[in-house]
């Protein structure tokens, strides 16, 4: 599997759409931790994609800052 870090874009049926190195891949849900949700940063641990709460919080802060900068008067 390419890349060790991804971002969950959402779920469709039995698949989880994860952006990995700029490409969205449909990953079988059985390969994604059951606690992972849309918007989470996930890491491949050799068996499945698991959420990384530290990286998810950082990404959320970065996106909020970008949005605040865009919408500033």
C-alpha cells in the first residue's frame, strides 16, 4: 500500500474513501479501524488504517486558520 498517512473523505457502501498522497483510494472498510470517521487523519499500521488524533487535531486547526484567513474582512 502506498503512503503511510491518509485523510478520510467519507464512506460509500463497503468502502472508505481515503486520500493518500493526493489520490483518493477506495479502501475496504475491513481495512479501516471501526472508530475512524470522515475528516480523520489515518495511518497505516501494517494491518489497517487507524486514526491519529494528534494529526487530526493539527489538520483541523490548520484548516480552520485557512478558512478564517479567507473570510477575514
